[in-house]
């Protein structure tokens, strides 16, 4: 097993998958895909892989087929230690020659930004299919480990879809995603300060490159946070200022950025259901399929099924920097360009608190239940954690429930093991919130409940003394503050 380089933070699972693929004893050339949104550290990881294994790496650029072949020939010659560049006349010739690098031993052949090559040479996947056919020279006489990497998500995903030429040819499909919230806190060096870690993640998410793009360091503490945001995120001279808009425009599959941006704006503002999004856009619900599907495909939004009614789903912003851009930067760009970052940040405090921090805290509560909470905490093992809305005859309206923990078992119906509420308010959560949660527990459908579901209260600002004393006497109640969210189970 290849040892992961010290320079590579996190990515233990990704590195293990790459090491398994490259070090596989399987005879014959094999193909793998690595893809994810830009700035996730894919290139660094693959450069380190090539460095450790003596593999070949070529980074494509947006240029003509002839220019790419010329650059590939130069990179190939440099890898072989040749004095003169190799002149590849066609891609078939180039692919065959590259695969021969694996004749003596298993050798990674990494092509970064592969979608640029496909854009200039649409037939390239078919050439690879032929070169990796079962009776090809590469399959019978080499152990080449070809890795195609790219940031154009739809292009990369389509390489292995349906009737695509490379369907069934790949032995690895590795998607590199942003760091999870605990990883992000450690990466920024703020895992000792849960409140600061939460605020940073709510605005920037887990994309590794955002640390460097934000000046190379985060705020020293919570008191410095607002000033840091104004200087590093709301400053037109900062690399982060237009990032939330660029994520949409740099994806080749997005032909009409304006409509997609409007959809992101509607969801960011709290319109989570399809009907609400349609109303905000002034369109019929039936006209949203391509917009919502396109944003899902490129990882900017996520579709979440209702815990109790599958057809009543909601949408959430999956990339926090997009939400910041839509709610603050884009709406106040003229003021920010005029140097009024402090004023914009202060006047939008309520928007940030409710639509950014509040929504993000709910998301992290669900993630915590699924990824970190123990079975004792949840009353079982979480198979799914989703929100729902419970109809209530007493109050003649529906009650939104942030967290519903479901456990699936073989040959048995799914059961609810816990329900929860997430509060990102400045005031500590008190006993009335627990009483409300008890009321909601009584509204759960009888067929979905086995043992009495546990009650989970998540509070960013902690809990009142009265609630803490009450919870200590209640084995069915769990209190989760930011400290437990970031460090406990």
C-alpha cells in the first residue's frame, strides 16, 4: 500500500482507493476516473501519486487537438528522458504509446482536465475504448493504470453512462468532494473553536482551495470574524468575491446561467419545495425539471426526500459559498464595490442569521446524526436522516421537523428511532422547545414508530439550566451543542 504523503491533508479514503487501483495485481491495462468540482485538490493528489509511483501525468488545456498532441508529446518525452519531443500525429498513436509505459510494471498514466481534450476531440473516448478492448495489446501485454481526471462534472459522469463508449471499461470512479464539516474545521485549524468553525463552514463550506483564496488563514477568533469576512469575502479585490457566481458559469453543461442563478437565489432565500421555487421564479412547477436537475448534476444543490412522504421533497444549497453570493454579494455588489462592506454585513445580519446560519445548522445536525452520533444517542443506527412536516389537527397547520432519524432492517419496515430540532438562535434553548418536540413526537404515524423515539435538541447557543436539569433525568432526551457537534457522539 502506498503511504499517503504528509503534504496531503485528509483524503484518506480517496488516497486508499487510488493506491488500490494503481497497485492492483490484475494483469492488463485498466481505466479509472477521478472527478469533482474545481478547487477540491484533485490535481495535487494526482501529482503526488505520480511522484510517488514514477507515473506519467499530463495536464490538458483549452486548445486545439494539434496543440494538445504537441504538448502531450513534449510531456511524454520529458517523462522518458528524451532530448527531443515526440511528435504524435493522431490520438490513436498517442494512446497506444502511452499505454506501453506499463509494459514492465504497473504504471499510472494520468490525464488531468480530460474534458478539454474531449471538447477538441469528441471521438477520444471511442479511441480509448478501442485501445482497452479485451484483445488489445494494452490489455494483454501491459499493466498501465490510466486515470482520467476532470472538473466538468457532467462530461466526466457521461463517460460511463448508458451507451457511452467507455461504459463498462472503468475499474474505478472516484468522486472527490469537499471536506465534511469536521475535516474542514481541522483543515482551517479552528477545530478547537466550534463557533468559529461553524461560521466559516456556513459561509465557505469544505473546499480546500478557499483557505488560500481567503489570504491563507482564517480569523484569529470570533471577535475578529466580522472584520475578516469584510476583508476576505466581501472585498472586490479578494479572490473569493466572485467565486459563488463562477461555480455556475465555469460548468460547460450550463447553457443559460441566468435561469440557473435565479433558481439558486430562490432556494437560498428559503424556498425549498418545488412549488415554492416555481412561485418565486414565476414559472410552473413542470418547467423546473431541467433547472433543478442541472444544478443537482453539478453539485450545487441537493434533493432531499421527505422522511415520511417521499413525493414531498425539498431542495437545499449544497455549496455554502453559493448561498453567500446569492444572498449578500450579488444583491449588494454595487455597495461592496463602493467599499461599504461593513455596512452591507451589518444590515444583512438578520438574513445571515436566518437564511445562512440557521439553514446550515439544520444541515449539520442531520449530518451529525448520520455520520457521528452513536446508536445510544439515536436509539438505533441511522440509515437515513431527513426533515419532514407533520400535520396537526390541534393547531390546524403543519409543523416542520428538522431531523427524523430512520433505521432500516432486513425483512422489517423502517422505523423512526429519533426526532430532533435544530436552533441557531442567540438565546439558549429552553424547556418550551422540548415540550414542542414532545408534541411532535405524538404526531408521528403509528406504523413508523416502534419503541419511543428519542428527542434530540441541537442548539448553537447552548441550553438553559432548567432544560439541562430536566434532560439529565430523561433518558429519552439528548442535548447537542456545538462542542458535541464538532467533537462528540
